[in-house]
C-alpha cells in the first residue's frame, strides 16, 4: 500500500491518499471494502442455493431438532411447537418424495398439510414463525392478511402474498416454489356477518375465496413488486403446489363459540362434564366448526387441515420470557448498555412487578417489551452522556416509571 497524491483510483475514479498499486492500476480502500461485501454476498447466495439443491433425506432437520431450536427462543407452547415442527419436516419430505421412495409407493403423491395456529395476542404465534425461519434452508416469508382486499378494491390482491416470497428467493421462481409462507392475522379476513349479500364484504369472504387457489395449489400471476395488478404489468407465474402455508390469528372472541358448542353437546351427566371442562382455557377444545362459526368459509378450513392452539401465558411463563430465551428482552437492553460500557442488572422484584402489570393490562408477552421500554427510557436517554459503569433496576424504579407513564397517558386522554 502506498500514499499517492493527485492520482485517481482505477475503479471509482476518485483521488484518494491511500491506495493499493498493481500492474498499471490503483485501487482505494473504499473500493476494496465494497468488493469484499460483494464477494461475501455472492458466497452466501451460492451457499443457500447449494443447500437447497443438495437437500437430502438424511440431512433433514428432524421434528425434535426443530422443536429444540424453537425452545431456545420461545417459552412454553409445546403442543404448537410439535405441530409446527412436524408440518415443516413433512414439507421438506414432500420436496424430496422422489428420493428413497419404495417402489410400492411410486404412484403415491404426498399432499401438503397447511397449518393454522389459534392463540390470543402476545402468545408467540409470529415469534415462532420468525424463529423457525432462522434455521430453514428454504425461502420463508411472513405476510399480513390485514392489507388484503377483494380484487378491484383499494388494498392488495391475494397474489401479492407471493411477491414477498419471490423477493426472499431473489426472484428465483424454482426456489420460491419450495418455500414457506406464514400468513399472520388470518382472523381479520373472517366473514363479517352470516348473510354476505347484505353488504359487500371486500376484505372478508372475497379474500378467503381468493386464497383458496393459493392454499390448494395452482399457477398464479404474481406482480413482481407486490401491490395491485395493472393491465399492462408483467407478471411472474408461480406454482403454489409445493408452497407450505402456515396461518396464525388471535380469533378474539372465539371462546364464546367454543363454549356454545360445548354446552350444546351436553346431553346427560351435566355437572360431571362441566367439571371436566377448563373454563379458563377454552382454546384447547377448538375444532374446525368453531372457525366456521367465527367466519372462515368451509372451503378454506378444509385447506388448513392441521389446527393447533397456543396456551394463554400465565405468570410463570411471562416471568421466564423476560430472562430465559436467547433473545430475551432484558438481555437485549443489557447488550445495548454494554455497548456504552454500562453493566445493567434487574432486581427480581422489579421483574415480578413488570409481569404483574403485563397481566393487569392483558397484553401478553408483547406488552412486556412496552413495559420494559417504559422503565428504561429515561436511562437510555441519559446514560450515553454520563459516566456510569453500572445500573441496577429496583422495584421502586420500575413502579415509579410505569406509574408516571400511566398518569401521563390518563392526562393525554382527558
């Protein structure tokens, strides 16, 4: 490396003080760094493509391996993890059903089993989807059903769900056709009334009808950049036959549908059966007919054959969520302050108080971050400019910050 004044880089054409000299060419440090990033990106893309192409039955992540990975980031929800792990494992096997097949089953085609997860807000549906995406070697994307409307109305068409998957696959159609799509907030497209002819339900049953062909498997025209379709727009044709769809939704109020069904089934021994039903967790008794009563059409329920639920989070689970996962909220703030040279610790009583407030607000695990953010906000503002080397959050500090925030919210509401 040499210092040269007045000479230009052979790549960017700018004058730089420090440049590497070769035979008849000079290159500056900025161009070297940009080239290094480009090479790393190419290597990563080639590795991902090779991993998908070389996928074999003996290298598949087993359901237990997938669940063990989820356990590192998601507390509890063992039943939902088992269902999700098996669904993903079987999806891999569908992609490889021609490998190692017994001649007896050569004409048997394994059909995909899309899955739907039901659970109240903040129980971990989206978190499980994001976590499982970290270990998959197939394209994975999370999309939101709330933006979808029936074709011809303001919003996005159902085909735009696949645009995100194409982007994850770098617009490699063959790779995208082996991917997994997690559709969040699926309950928001439920039919709004028993008689759909009274009003035009542009974001309910019409969207469900549009999703049918995607879930079952068909060739659809996908706008490359997502959004609405235009007559003169070029489309990418994608076959959804091998795309696994995982749906999740809170289905707020579906417990009433479950309770009504359970009561109507009681014929004799009324008192005995009522004692066996856990009134605090009715979601564990969910059945396809409850989804139909909520507003999903029977056709779409039939294309989501695997139905599982997420347990409501109790106090013990919320307390573990604060500290145990690899990506726990408290660990995130400890890392943030460690970058400023400050050691952050939380008193057990402070964490217990935060959990109690989360239960009071009924916001689930999602509310824990909001509460911790409220407690930490003043410190996150002042510490970078100070000279503290450690910070200990006590119960008194947590109570003071949260109560002050509650009073401010009340004043703003008035």
